[in-house]
């Protein structure tokens, strides 16, 4: 997400946030495999990761949607 911060064109920023969302989903996939293979024995760590994932995923989607909304509002003001 930090990479998208310095981008000033809406679609360029959104692209980086889509990449961040993909990385989040990928990390969840790998985490599920680690749990499935019983490589993590700390249940609290598993629960903490799941809590963070459940919170972060919708927030990231909302952030992306808000950028589209801001982009569309800016376009309306220009026209």
C-alpha cells in the first residue's frame, strides 16, 4: 500500500491497492496451508491473524471503492 501512496493519478493508485489486496489474499492462502499442515502450534497467533485478515480485507475494498468515488466526483466537477 505504501507504493500507491505517492501516486497522484487515481487509476495508478488503485492499481497498487489492487496489488495490495492480491497480496493480502495470497498471504491468507499461505497461512491456511501452514495451519492445515500443523506448522503453527500457537492457536492465539492463528486467531490474531484471522482477526486482522477479517478486518483488513473489507477495509481495503472500501478504500479502493472510495478512490473510485473520489475519481468520479472529480470528473463530474471538471465537466
